[in-house]
């Protein structure tokens, strides 16, 4: 079995780490991001990958910038045959990439070359893709530009959120990773077709703001694609679940309260589940009735 160094940070990467351990690979070390403050108390919490690595009894190394000399020295000391990255969150330098004997294999949550970047799952949903998948690739100095090894496709559910799809793809990626490493010596890396490449930006809170001047189906995809983070918002109201419906009116106008239906540029949006500030999720119509909304009001 090859000697592996695993690099990952969020929950998406955890199944890949578990799969490597279950497959019997020698995991020389797990490299992840530093602990971060979370919640209202801003208490330091470990990344999910660190928590799982400690549970598995694996050595953990944390770096704000792995490409600094300290990180490079650490990776060289671990002497991996192969490195594996899964949502690590840092770009590897050429010096780092030169350390593993057989290169660095990355698990990317899209069908490359489509949806390069840090948020491929979210953008696949936001852009209305009917299918997505996972690709394993040999990491190079670019951003998700390396030669592809294996890929697996899966349909995106009509109501599936980014959080739900992330969980599915994390498991699919773990299976594909083990298959990739098992055949690494025989796989023929395939260069990506740059003519088909798309690159998407990172998400930020402003991207969740709903514009009723867009089509209903487009808004539904946005709501799904930014769930759970940063979450879609209509002003201060978070929209957790929504559906497209028929309807006409000035964008932003309430067409009905039961269910809460708001006019869009084309069609209408049913606000199925909403989260008012300081409260938990509730049906949209319950929130609207509590505020005594009536058809004709502006949301």
C-alpha cells in the first residue's frame, strides 16, 4: 500500500479520509486548516477533517499557509508516495507538488472542466445543471486545471439543496478516490478541454439576495444553491425552501398568502419555508399571516 498524506478541511472531505483508512492505506499525516472561531461565543472549533483524523488516531498538522517553508518541511518529512486533497482550501505551490513520488490526487465535486473553483456544487445548482458529479485529477499549479483520472456522474434532484448534494457527492468522491488510487499506476491522465471550461467565483453573503425581477425558476435554483450557506434572503427574511408557480404581477408583489406566493419577472415564487430574524424555520404562509399580509402587498 502507498504511503499517503491527506489534505482536507470541511465535512465534504471526511468520507474520503475514512475511505482511505478503511481501505488500509498508510496515512502518514493529515494536513488541514487551523481551528476557527464559531458561533456566538466565537469558541475555537476544529475543522471536521481534524476531528475525524484524531478519532482515527492519525497525526494532524495545521497550517494557515502550507506553502510557507514550515509547511514544505513538514510535507517533506512525511515523505508521501502520493498526496490526496479534498476541499483543502489552499493552493499548492510547485515545490509542494514536487514532494509526493506519484503526485497529488484531488477530489473535485464537478464534472471537470465545468465548474472549476471553490464552490462547484453550489454553482451547478444555481445555474440549473441537470447533472453533476465528481472528478479525480492530478493537481498542477493551476486552479482545478490538472489532467483528469476518473469521473462519476449523478443527476441533481429537482428539489435538492447544495447541502444535500454535498453529502451525496462526498460519498461518491470517497468511492472514486479509492478506485483511483487502486489503479493509479495504470490510469492514463486526460487533459481537460479548455474550450469547455467554466470557472465560478466563491460564494459570499450578497449572492443570496433574491431579486424578484428574475424568473421564478432561476430564483428557485438560487434558493437551493445557497442552502445552507449563505442562505437566500428577501430583505431580512431568509427563504429556506421555495418552488416555482404560475402567476403574474409586478415583481415582489404578494399574489396569495395561502401559500405565500410572490410575483417574479416571469412566473411566481412560493415561499414554502422561511426563517425570520431571530426565529426558527416556519411555513411561509404562517409568517405572512402573522404579519397580516394580503394580496397586493410588497414583500
